[in-house]
C-alpha cells in the first residue's frame, strides 16, 4: 500500500468534451496507480463521470420513448388513412391503396427525384401496407400516364414520407433500389414534395390538404371528406387499374398484382387490402392493426399467433378429449346399465327356461312312465298270447296227430268197408244165386 501511495500519479483524466465515457475508461482510471493526494480527486471525477453516464442514459431513454411515441402516432395515422381510403373506394375499386411512381433511379442524380424531369420513363411500384415496403420490380410507364395517377400516388407517398421521418433513427428500409437508408428517406421526402407541387399546379391542391388532414387524424370518417376529393381519388385509382390492364395484354390487373407478390386479403371488419402473400393470413386475422409494422415485428406477431393457435388447438384437443371421455363414461354407464339389464333379463329367462325345462322333463318322465307301463302290459299280453299260441300249437299238434290217426283209421275203415262191400257183393251174388236156384227148384 505504501508503494502504491508513493508511486507517481498516472496522468489520466477525462476530457471536458468526453460526453459518453465508457465503463472501460472508468476501470482503467480505477486500476491506474495513485497516491493519497490524487485519490480524492480521482473519486470525484469518477462520480461526475457516473452522473454524466446516468444523465446520458436517461436522455437516450427519453429520446427512445419520444421516437416510439412518434412512431405510434404515425402508425395510427397510417391506419386511419387506410380506413378512410377503404370507405372512399368501397364498392368501386379494390386496387392496392399504396403505390409509388418514381423516375428511373438509374438516371443522373439531378433527374432522379423530380417528376418534372426531362426523362420520359417512370416506374410504378406497389407498396405492401403491412411492412410499407415496395413489392416486385415495378412497371415502366410513360410520363403521360403519371398525371392520372398523381392523387393515388400522393396517398402512399404521404404515408411513406411520414413513416420514414418517424423511423429515421431505426435504419428502416422501404424497398427502393437505393443503397443507403438516408438516401432512401431523402428520395421519399423529395418525391412527396414533387407530387404535392405537381398536384398544386394542376389545381388539385385540395388533395394535398385532405391527405394532410387525414394523416393528422382530423378526418374521423368518409362523410367528412369533400366530394371533389372523393371523386379525384376514385378516378385516380381507376386510372391505375386501367393502366395495369394496358401494360400487359392477356393479364388482368389482379393477375399482375399476384405476379409482383401481392395477394388480396379480406378482414371481416377492415375490408380488403392487397398485401404480400406471406402476410395475407396475418392481415385476415389482425386487420389494419398490423399496418406499418416492420418485418421483425410481423414475424414476432406471427410467432405469437402460431403459439396462440397451438395453445388453442391444445386446449381444443384437451376439451375434445374431455368431451370424448365424458361421452365414453356416459356410454360405458349406459352400456353397463344395459348389460346389467340384459344380464338380469337373461338370468330371469334362464330361470324360466330352467323351470320350463324341468316341467317338460317331468312331463316327459311321466309320459315315459306311462309308455313303460303300457309296454309292460303289452309285453304281458304278448307273453300270455305267446303261451296261448304255444298251447294252441301243442293242441294243433295233438289234433294233427289225432287227425292223422283218424285218417289212418278212416283208411282202415275204408279198406274194411270195401272188403265188407266185396263180401256183401259176394254174399249178394250168392244170395241171388241161391234165390235163382230156389226159383228154379220151385218150379
């Protein structure tokens, strides 16, 4: 410590013009060798530096808050403009609301951003209202067609110029073929000024005034718009669609918009807008609430919506699962009840069948007993008859023997009869002979 205090002070000090001292500079000041005499001075310098850093941070935060507040105001103005345009063009034209007509950016610097240049070639480009960036390569048009599109062009240019001014510190790009962001902002501001000047020259300064009023939020609805302004806007947007129909034969202006990356998106409340295909579903869900958002913000909104959809789907699947579980439980309860009823009915039927079977068995047994008794009687009768038949056979045999003996006796008797007949015959003959002899002797 004594060595440190006796060392030669480090010749380091913050400059008076050092508006943004860093933490590294403070650390280098703390790590430098010092003596007791300069320690208090150094601590005082560090405290002043810290105070300046805190003030700088507060100022940066305030500036950031101001920028965000200004950006929110601009985005709200852009959405209000979209709402007013939807009311103006409802039922008349579904042409994209935001478009740019700029001279060819390859022209010399002096002729790049003025509509009154001697160049005869301009580029018509449409702007995605979600990210406020151009889409496609654009369509080359002649200067004669530019004047017809001026009121419609002033709408998109006014919104883009206001948004580019509000996002000057955010390095936001709008899709123009320009290398630097500050040059792109300058191009939009210059083009907006040129279009306003051209409208003023053609006695259409009313369009400029109403556009400014709309972006300032002082036109709450379409009923407050001048009739001349509404007619000029309708005619100009119709001229844009007619121009597209003439640019490429065989393709409608809707097909050409699809070719340059735009798709028709319809929100149930905010109506129709032509947006980039990747933001079509996002607009259909959120409407004009996403108009003017950067690509990163749209990506964050999409991720948030996808997460919400996943949560909803998961909740729906859970709800469906619970519903199916309840249905299955109810079905199981009904099935159990029906099965119990069926089982009870089957048991009762089985009992009845068993009783009926037992009754039938008893009846069959009784019938069998009767048949058995009848068979016994029949057997007894048959046995009796058999005995009688045997006796009859024996009697027949005896009768046959008697008959045979009788036949024999009859035969003997027949023989004796014949013999007796022969004897009688002989005796008769002898008697006749004796009688004849007597007669003879009697004479």
